[in-house]
């Protein structure tokens, strides 16, 4: 008996989803700038420069094919683009916690999205739907990695059956974030999530199927190395006391036949 082919998305919806994906990339870039640049010396140097030193959109024509069309389209995106976050029944994400480690980038993403104008509570106005998988995959006492992955799988399946938004595009206008190994493990269990939805990966180097034409990379947050926290100290003999005396090498160590004189 021949297996039935999965339903296909109409071509006009593919064009809309392609534009939506480009909008998501712009949103992620803007959120990344708000996360990283304010903490960097480069950002402080940029803020010190007068605005007259920066080119206007019309002066940066080499960045886009049609600068005027890009400017109008981007301004429209900033005013109309909306993201709806699915509600979750767990209190893990509602608790105030320190954002660091392998969950740092994802935590900053949720925090900045929650404070941005892109978030909407009305799903009918949303262009994209965010599945908060981390709310079910964060470390919990007494739960193994496999148990947390199963919890994420059940959570996503419950959203598909409870809400009608997934069925409209087979999840092509949905996205989720994978910033840790548990997210990769749990997402592999949901084949339609990996196949159709947009994956915002903190690193595309995982041994998983990263699809360049639909997935987006999210830069990881790198914390400064702190010896007092890590408790890792180099051996004592690793520190070499500098000497003020010049070092004299014996003449017989040189090759007199060398072409360098």
C-alpha cells in the first residue's frame, strides 16, 4: 500500500514565508545588537562619534540593490512585524533567574523580545509564532535529559492539537530556539518541527540538520573568564619572570650559509 504524501504549502504562501523569514532575521539582528553592543568598548566608541560621521541610507547604496525600496520595506517591517509567544503551563520561565551559561543567549532573546514592540498578545496579528521550548527543557531536579526532551515533545504536540495556527502553514511560520544540547535532543524527536519550522540556533555546528535556507543563527553570549569563579589556576611554573638583561645567543647556533645576513 502506497503511503500518502504530506500536504504541500501553496506557492503564494511560500513567498510570504520567505519575506517573513527575512523579517525574523532583521529582528534577531536588532535584538543581538541590543544584547551585545551596549556591553562592548566598541559600542562606547561608536556612541562618542557624532551622527554626521555616519552615512545616510541614500549614501549606502552599495548595501542593497534598491536602497529606497529597502528603507521603505524595513520601516514597514518595524511598524507591523509581530511575534506571538505560545502560552506555557510551567512556571520555570516566570521565575527570576540569572541569565548566563549555555542558556544565556536564549534568556537574553526572550527578555529583549518581551520588552520590544515586536511582541503581541493577539495571535491574529502575528507574523510569526514562537514556541518556548526552553520552558520545558530547563534543568529540573530529578529529571534526566531524556525526560526533559520527552516533556518538550509533549508540549509541542499539545500546541499543535490545541491551537489552529500550526495547521495553517504546517508550522512554516513558527520558530524555536536551540541554544543547548537538550534543545537539539528534544527537537530531533519532532520531525515536523525540524522539517518545516524555523530554527534559531545559537550555533550551526551541532551534529544536526541545519538548513541554511530556513534556519537562522543566533550569536552565543560569551562571558568573560573569571578565575575566582572557575577555580582554575595555571601551574606556578607557567609564570615566567621577565628579565631586564639582554639574551646573548652563541654564534655557533647560526647558519653562516643562510641567505639572510
